[in-house]
């Protein structure tokens, strides 16, 4: 089987993961942080898809990445809802200002 | 012999209760006069005198009751001390009235009364008038105590009281340095003797387990001499005790008691306090010399006569003879009117002690009695003369440094002071021992006794014992000489000061204050021999002597030196011719002494007498009392002071210095320990609290509430885990 070599995909996945982490750590807005988390998910999915070439008969890696996407969609909905509630409660979505357990 | 039975309480009798009253009357007068004397009318002299007069009256009644008729002894348990074995040892206190006690009681109270009467005139106008009478009361109380008590412990307490009250009276004029020095000297010298007395008491108590005089005498009566010494048995706490004492120890115990007498009765070598003691008022000197203080020592010897061994008695006799000689020689050259009498007292006390030592116990007490009266008469007369001299010097406006007590400044007084002269003559004749006067009887008795003693002691062939009676005879001659000289200086020739001798009289018609004349006249009458014996030439018929003989005072064989005393008594009874010879010889010696004195001084001019000084080396030796004072100063006082000073220096330089530096080093040590505490101990505790604080601060910093930081921490941890997996 010929195509893109595995190292390239793993490199791309690592870059995506690093960018996601960077976004999660540095961004102030909660929604942007969520976006960073999606990048990390996708870096993981990319790895799953890439490694599924060693399982050509069953493609368990590609299947598992589909599950991840579904769960990630649900998780994003829940997380956005939480961000919305937090915003309503604290009147801000800036994570630097949300450092108290209650107000 | 059951010891507790010997000291069982004895019921009181009216006589013993009255005797207690006699004891307490002077004490009462002391307390009242000391506290309120200055506020009483006449400053309270009547109080002291009436109390003493009452005491004299009661004493006289007790004398009648007791003399040759009965002995009253009352005793109570004073206190009890726990002894070995859980039982109690009883200490008793009591009053003993026998012939000796009542005789002394009458003498003490009577002389004290006369002295107080005399003092009304003599001390008139003195600042401390009421204090003076108070102290006389205390003095009389102490002496009566010594006489009345029935045991040695109480006797010692009163003994010390006598010492203390004599200190108060000798130093009565405490603003005079000489008087305070004399009182201190008397007190300290007496302490030396008292140490011996105390040791004697300890020794007797250790062996006999009681202080009671009667019990001691009875115990000694039950003992016997063995090879080892004196042995006796008694029952104490239900056990039988056999007590054996070496003769040497008994001798030393007796000499301990005698040391008390040496101090108080001014015996050689402790007699130096007595001449100084005349710094007190003259009536006090009369009291000290006649009745209260110096008599105590002789009384002690008489009371404890049963406790002296033959050796102890020999020492006593020799000390007495030396004292008699030393006192008489020192009296030969004195110029102070009181100094002559003071040295004469030393000499006469030497006689008494010599009499005690030579077994003439009764003669010695007899001499104590007669001496009390004639010496009191002499001293009170001396007081009259000093008083008159002061009056004369004051009226004639003489310089203040003229000595009123110097007999060189007198002379020819017999014409203006006949009463004083005649009473003085009677008393001096008694002192010299001329026939018909009291001193003749008692001195003769002592001389006969000492002669018999020397005969008995020399039976073994050693003639040295004859020295004692020979000294006795020599002292008769010396006594006569110094009294003759003394009288010649004062009463004969012409008055040697540059004013009329009439100025000495109170007024032209009156020689002396009546209150001062009466005691002197009474005492002069009591110096006549017929008062004491119906036959004034023979002492053996004296009622006093018969009343205080050994047979009357103690039971048969109750003496340690019984064998010797019986031998002396037998020898004395056999000496018919010797008695006669001794009597005549001593009378002749007395007259010879007076004759010598008159022959020496009658042709010396008035101016020469006024300027007379001790010329020869012997005379200077006598005048300075054998240089005993400088000698004691050199060998005792100065070393003691040197020791005190060096000890003080040692204290200052070594002990104080050490303490000083020790304390400084202690402070340094404390500072070091304090620093350790602060740095190490406190620091450890501080560290213990500071570490959690530090950790807390770090932990608090991590938990800043920011989601992203938590994420970073977990990521960091995740990376660490990955690293761990990769590396290992």
C-alpha cells in the first residue's frame, strides 16, 4: 500500500496537538479554549486513522475515531452550554477572571 | 539507790514560799523602777528600799525558823526531756533552806538594804538615780537566787545573772570610757571562769544524771573509793547502773566548779577585773565586795564541798594562798582609797578560798560573814570620804583634776570626821584581825584550820604543805601594814590640800548626811567580835561557826575528801596549845604590821607624803599589780585581737573576693545558657512553625483558581510520567 508516509501524518498530528495545547494554555476566552481542545481531539483522531493502516481488515482505528467525533460533538454541546451558564453567572467568559468557586 | 526517787517533787512549805517571795521582791522592785522609776515620787528610791526591807524582815524570820532547827526543801519538776529508751528525764527546780542558805540570805538582803539606804545620800541628784536603784534590785535578786536554789543548773543561771547585773552596775556611769572598759573586762574575765563551771556541771551530770545538790550529795554518800577510782550504783529507768569514775576526772570536774569561783571570787589568775570594778559607784563596790558578787564563788565552794577530791582541795588551797599574798602585796602601795580596799578584798577572798581548800569550810564561811560586814563598812566609809572630798574641792574652787580618791591628798581627817574615823577604825581592826573584833575570830579559825591541814598533809613527811599556813601568817602582817598606812594617810598628820579641812563637813554642826551615817554605824557595830561569839577571843564558841560546820550541812561520810577532812578535824581538835599560839601570834603580827606602818610614815613631812611615788622596783611591781594587766594584754588580748583582725582580713580578701568573683562568673554562665536557650531551643521551635508556613505559602501560590494553570500542572505531570516511561 502506497501513499503518504506515516511519519508525515504523525508529524502533522504532533503539530496539531501542540497548537491545541498552546491555544488551551494561552487563550483567555473560554470558547477559544474549547476550540483548542477540539484541535487536540483531532490530533488524536488523526493518529488513530493513521495507525489503522496496520489493521486493514477491520479498520478499528477509523471506527474508533468516528466514535470519538460523535462523543466530541456531544461534549462540545455540553461544554458550550456550561460556558454559556458561566458567562451568565460571571458576566464574562475570560478565564483569568473566573478564579473563584462562587461569587 | 533509786535515782528518780531522789529527785521526786517535795511539797512546798510556808517557809519555802516565803523564801520565793524574798527572791521575787527585789525583782519586782527592779521591774517597777526600770519601767516607771522616773515618774515615781522621789524617783522611786523608797520603793526599792521598802521592798528590800521587807525581804530582810522575811529573811530574818526564815533565819529564826531554820537556824539549827530544821531544813526546808521544796522541789517541783521543772521540765522533762525525752531520754534514751522512750522515758523522760526530769529536771527539777526547788528551794533549799538550811543553815548556810539562811545565813547568806540575811547577809545579802541586809547589806543590800544598807547599801540602798546609803545610796540615797551618795547618789543624790544623779541622772540615773532610778536606774541605779533598779539595777541594785536586779543584782540582789540574782544573788538571792544563787543562794536559794537547790540545783546546779538553776544556780548557773543566777550565776550568769549576777555577772550581767554586775556588768550593768560597774558600767553604771557609761559615759566614762574607764567605766565601760571596766564593766566589759569584768564580764569577759568572768566568762573565762564560767566556762570551767559549765564544764564541771557537764561532768557531774554525765556521771550522776542529776543537777540536784541534795541528790548529788546523797549519791556521793553511797559511793566508795576502789582501786580504779570512785564507784557507786544507782537505779535509773528500772536498770541498775554501776558508775566508776577515775579520781583524776573527779578532780578535774571539781576544779571546773572551782574555776567558776576563780572568776567570780577574783582568785589568781583571774583577779584582774576586781580592781577595775571600782569604776562603779562606791556603794556598788561595797555590795560587790561584801555580799553579792565575790561571795558567790565562796558560797559555790561551800555548797559543792562534797564534790571536791583531796587533790582538788589542795589546788584550791594553793590558789587561795597565792591570791591572798598577791592581793596583799598589791595593796601595800596603792594610793587610790578604793584600790587599797579592792586589793584587800582580793586578799581576803584568797583567805576564804584557802580556808575552803584546807578543810576549814566553816571557818571560811565565817570569814565570809564577818568580811561582808567590815568590808561593807570600809567601802561605805570610803564613799563618805570621797563624797566629802568632792564637797571640799568644790567649795574651795580647787582645780578639777585634783583626785578626790587619792589618799595622798587627804590627811588629818579624824578631827573633822570623827564618826567616820571611829567606824573606820573598828572595821579596819576587824580586817587586820585584832582581838575583840570579828575578823580576829574568823581569820584565826582559818589559820588554825590551815595549820591542822598542813600537819595532816605533811604526815607523810612532805613539809611543803606548811607553805600555805605560812603565807596565811605573812598576809596578816601585810594586811596590818597596808591598813595602817592607809589609815595614816587619811586620818592622821595634817590635811595636805591647800584649803581648810573644815570645808569637808556638810555644815559646822554636821559631819555627814544622816542617811549615810546610819548604815556605816550599824556595820561597824556588826564588826565587833562579841556579836559572833560569846567569848571574843575564841572562835570555837562562835554560834555562826557551830551552825555551819560540816556536820550540820551534810550527812555522815557524804564527802569525796572525807578521810582527809576527818584527819584534819582530829588534828585540829588535838591542837590545844597550837590554837592559843596561833591566836596570840596572829594578833602580835597584826599589831606589828600597824606599828611598822606608823614607824615608816610618822616622820615623813606633809609635802613629801603629797608627792610620794613608788620608788623601788618592788614597790613599782606592787603598785602595778605585778604587771598582770600588761601581761594579759600582751599574751591574751593582743593575740585575740590579732586573730580577729586577720580573720576579718581573711573574710574580706578571700571569702568576700571569692563570692564576688563567683557571682560575676555566675552571671556570665547565665548569659551563655540564656543565649543557648534563645538560639537553639527557641530556634528549633521557631523552625518547626516556620516550615509549615513556608509549605503553606508555596501550596497557596499553586492553587490560584485559574483553570489554565491547573491544566499546565497536569500537563507537566503527564510529561513527567512520559519521561519516566521513556527513560526507564
